[in-house]
C-alpha cells in the first residue's frame, strides 16, 4: 500500500471522534446499556461492559452518564429497549462493508441504511454476503518507536495471537475477542498503552482507494456513519487522503 499511512488514518479517526463527541456519547450510552443488560452491571465479570466503559472514559463522558446507562441496562431505570442488528453490503467497486446498529425500530433502521447505500453508489447485500471477508478479533495499535522486543514478549506472554510490525515502525497486536480485556490490562501493566484498542471485524484483505473513487467511497461511509442507529462500520477499503 504505497503512500498509505496507517498512523495518519488513526490520528484522523481520533480527531473525527473528538469533533463528534456528542454523537459518540450517544453511541456509547447504547453500548453500555446493552452490555449491562446482556452481561450484568459488574464490569469485573462483564468484558463487553468494561470495554464500553473504558471507551466512555477515553471520550471524557461524565461518570454519572455512564452509571445511568449501566443502571438502565441492568433494569434499574426505564428507557428504550435496544437490540443489535448487522447489515452487510457493497460500496464503490464492490468494497465490502459491515454496518453494526443498535435500534429500537428495525423497520426504520433498515430503511435508512438501505437508502444510504443506494444514494451513494452502493447496495445492500444479504446476511453473510461479506462477513466472510473479515475476522472478528481484538486489535491494539502501538505507535512507532515502541520497543519491539519488549512488546513482543509482553504480548505473547499475555496470550496475544500475533504482533505485526508495519513499515512506519508501529505495531499491531491481535488477540481473540474473549481475551481482549485481560491482554489490554496486562500490556498496560507492562508499560504499553495502545493508541487505539478495540474489538472489531478486521478485513482479511484491504484495497486502497484514491482519486474520484476515494471521494465517492468516503461519501458513502459518511452517510452511513451519520445515521443515528449506526454504532460501527467496518470496511475493507483504505481511503487515501
């Protein structure tokens, strides 16, 4: 991927997250609520809730908001009953896209997602149409300059599946989703704080988009991103700036 900077993309993503903090908080509240409903209110025994609470802390969400979301999910407060739903589809030049949503109205959500695909040059696919192109895993990025030998030793000792060095000097640590929280904690105790740490659908193969195709693809992804019910978008397209 000549000319593609993974670290520029990470910084761009973090800046975009900061710029849309209110929207990010709404998504995190949904995630915390559902996490507490499915696994209980104790973050020590609920890895999904713990990850959501950690993300809320990184996004500077007030603790009162976090606690109310946990209570709502655990049944202590009234509120919308969200359910998770995944849609799959194709973008420009057949790029694979997964759209994870949380909604209290499936009819509304599927209509909005289908409309965004159609309006910006993509199309909805059937369940499973692109998911096979992705791997469900935990992913932690460490910035260029990280001590490779020490990180490798700490990651493998913690139970990571792989440590991948990139051409810019950064590192990507991959692990099974159930082990993500403990591996992240063990690495932090060893002095390694990830730039980005999340559980995601990682594309098996990525395609670089540039020029007009990149602009079109970005418009489609932005349209999906701006839908209220969308939580996460995974795509195998790398868009050059």
